[in-house]
C-alpha cells in the first residue's frame, strides 16, 4: 500500500503504478487521507488563497463537432451569439472593479481572420481600460478559444493575453478518436499546447472524467501527460451528457455511475496536485452541476482556482456545453457573493487583485 502522506513532500512524485493505485482508492478513510495530503501540500506551497478568474463565454459559434459538446456545430437547436466588443470589455472592467485580477475569454472555435482580429481588439481594449494602481499591468487575460495557428496565438500574446486554456479532453489516442469526428485529431492539439508554451503563455489543459470507455489507466496517463507537457494550469471536470449530441444514448449509463464519477473527479484533483505540486488547479463548474457543494469540495481536494460566471445572463442559456449547467440565472454580482461564501465555508480566502500565476 502506497504511503500517501509522503507525497506531501514537494520532491516526492508518484509513478504511474502509484497514480493508478491512488485513483483506485475506495474506502472513505483512504480517500480522506488522499484529500488531506493534497490539501496540506497545496496549503504549504501556495497558502489558503483562491484565485478568481471571471469567466466570459463570449461566443458559442463553433466550427468543431465534438461528440460530447452541446454547442457543437451540428446542434442546430442552439441560438448562436457573439457578444459585442463593448459587452466583453464592460464585463472585464466589472471584474477588475471587483478585484478579480483575471478574466477568461472562452468561446467556440473559429479560424477565420475576422474573429482573430476581433479577439485581438478585445484584448487590447481590456488591457487599456484595466491598468490601475491595484493592477499595474491590467487584468490578467486567459484565452480559451480552441486550436489556432502559432501566428494567431502569437498575435494574441503580443496584444496582452498571457494564459491559454486548451483541454486535451483525453490524452489516450483511441479514446480521443471516439469522442471527435475524424477531422479533429489528437496530435495537432498536442502541437497547439507546445506552441503556446513556446510562445510564453501559461498553458492550461485538462480532461473530462467519467467518459464512456475511459479507464483508471487512461486517467493516470492524462496526469502524466500534464506533467510531460509542463502544464501550468489544470481544469478538469466530470463528463455530463448533453441530450442533443451523438453521445446522448449514454445518459442512463452515466447517470447510474454519477456518484462514482463525482468521487473520481475529486480524486483526480488530489492526485494531480500530489503529482504536479505547484500548478494552478481549477474547481470546475461541472463539479457543481453534479453536486451543490461540488466546487467547494474541489478546493478541499487541492484546487485553488474558481471561475465565477460573468457572462451576461441573457446569453448564458445558449452556452450549454452539458445539461444542468448551474448559475444560469444569477447575475455576476450574485455569483460573486455566492462564491465568496462558498470559498469561506471551506476555510479559504480569496486573493484579490492578483493574477495568481504558477511561480
Ligand atoms: N472551444 C474551446 C473551449 C471549449 S469549452 C476549446 O476547444 O478549448 C470548454 C470545455 O468544456 C471543453 O474543453 C470540454 O472539456 C468541456 N466540455 C464540453 N462538453 C462537455 C460535457 N458534455 N461535459 C463536461 N464537460 C464538457
């Protein structure tokens, strides 16, 4: 039996076999030891502080057709929208006024020149409008706009974005292949992550947990993938079925396993913390879709980032990646209050006016 406590040491890294063993833990006592060790390591390395990244889902227009995703190109039920530059900038300025420190601009994937230009203009204006005494370099800007060419990534970096989220979804080639149409391949996504790192972005990646056919070994390989690519941030969450997708028929199977998938998601956070040590790990919104206190429990398993919703309420219902996405009706102000209480409820504090990068 692996000595879980020794993994609290910053130099003690579990190997593949040990990662598999940790992800397989079942008894409440063992899972509590895992949780406690991950939390202790985080507190020692990073302290109690949780970083807020205001999430602006600025467009659901997408040219991809991922089989799991509710806003996939082929879902014609979705009302497509793109926020105006003013709406995006106003939402970002609101975040800066709240002291959030950073925003995430997330959207579907587009590869046309007009959309690359548009995003560049938004970055420039957000930077211009948010430089202040509290934020001498302006808001930290994270992008999550899918796979792009190295040139586009470079332009956005030069405009002032410094972090990028691009989940690998699954690092196992066979599993990636059954989740995506043949035109969407794993290798270019890996190359995109490498390009982001090369340019100098803080790169974030992650996977969905509980995918049909996914094994504990696959998840262990995902954690090793995060390490090998030298990810700065990790965002992971449970896979949740969306009814208007080609994977809708998995609904009953996934529902029957939801308790197991939730626990596995918590264990993934803890084992990722114990393996990658100093990275930023987000407590994803999808955790809260499964359980009311899902995000807070993510913090207690070693996560240190939360992404409060700041997408204007009127379009939020059109950005449904999965069924039952929480916080659809609350405005940004309500999300702020609610999340502050949730963070405090697990004994943590919010780091205001701070980009909160991995050091
Ligand atoms: N277009 C961007 C952003 C994608 S949406 C990109 O390609 O990176 C952000 C994330 O939502 C995805 O990376 C995926 O991991 C997650 N997601 C999509 N559908 C989901 C579902 N049905 N259940 C859980 N997470 C989902």
